[in-house]
């Protein structure tokens, strides 16, 4: 199973004439990065909310917003006296320094940010329990969205792997003729400069074997097949393993490059290019896999 890091979830409930809505959005990121947009009365719950996000979503750029709408008469205006006095003192000092007598600093101080706010009655542990439940529902909905996105990506990635496998099989079928062609080229090049009777057959075979061993790609083909099978096995895991798939992809790319550098054959090089193209498509998809 693979899971996308792109997701959305929402939950809401009504309480005392107010509607509280929680929305969760997530995008891809190497680490967990949580951005909260919440009312002040829930500010002290910030760490708890972030812990829930880490537990359920694990990784990604996560945005969580909590909105309280349709406040009834139970929400009453209050004045932050301490903040008001701070603003008032600062404005009074500025007025004296500026020599201004007519400034209405009282009303100015009342209009400063967060001096007049709303205290919502009943924001006790019971209400937080309801809010926390809504947050959990939104996070789980986002996680479900991610699973659906992952399921949509799954067939495309499997097809990319299958194409690499088919190219690998074709390389295997071309390998014997490649070796034969290399031998003929070596022998032909020798005959241009040395007469056939002067060639030491045993020495030639020794040198040819040494050269062919350097160009042998059987081990690389075997390792590449194993990496491809391991990749598919990791995709079938019960949990999404985006980072692990990324590491396996690096190994796949390493074997493809080695085969390409050792093959010394134009037909195989064409297949190598196709394999690299499919691998790059996988890499792009993995950027958004959890």
C-alpha cells in the first residue's frame, strides 16, 4: 500500500448555537510541518493538536484550521484591561513627547488590537473534548483521502516497473549477440594490424575473456531484477514506505547506469534510455508518497 501526502479532511459540530469547523489540508514535505490557524481560546492546546497530526499523518506540510461561527448571546465582549493600560500608557507618553493636547488616547487605546475581544462561556474540558473529537475526525478524513490518492497512483507506478522489467528481459535476449559481436570486433581489429598466423590463439582467448569479464552484465541484470521485485514487495506493505521506495529507486538507477556503461551496444543503450525514462516517472511520483 502506498499513501499520498496530498489530502483534505473536515469535520464540524454545533454547540450552544455555535458551529465549530475543523479543516485539515496536507501537501508533500520531507518532514512533518504543522501550521495552525485556531481561536485564541484553544491556543494553549497547540502542542496537543500538533501531536495528533504527527500521530495520524506522520509526514507532510499540514495546515489545521478551527473556526467558530454564529456566536450567540453567550459570547460577550470583554476588555483586556492589562493590554488596554499598556497601550494607554504608550500613547500618553507619545502625546506628551509630541506636545499634543487634543489626542483622544482613551478611544485610541480601546481600538488597538486584541483590547476588545470575546469570551465564550463554557469553553471547559467538555467542550475541548468535542473539539478534539472533531480534529481527530478531520485528520482521519485527511488520512483516508491520502489512501485514496495512493491507490490512484499505484497502477501507474506498477506499470512503470513492469516496463523496466520488460526492457530488462529484452536486454537479456540481446546479450549473447552483444558478446559475439564484441569478440568479432576485437578479432577484426587485430587482423588489421597483425596477420592471422602471428596471433597467439591462447593469448588472444585470455585477453578476450578478461575483456569480456569487464563488460559482463549478468550480475547487474540479476541485481536489477531483485531490486524491481523488492520495490513491488515494499509497495504491498501494510504501511506506506515512501522513503524506503526512494532508497530502492536509487539502487535501481545505479544498476541501470552500470548496465548502460558496460553494455557497449547501441540496441541495449536504447533500452537503457527507456528504462531511465520510466524510472524518472517513478521518482516524480515518489516525491508525493508518504
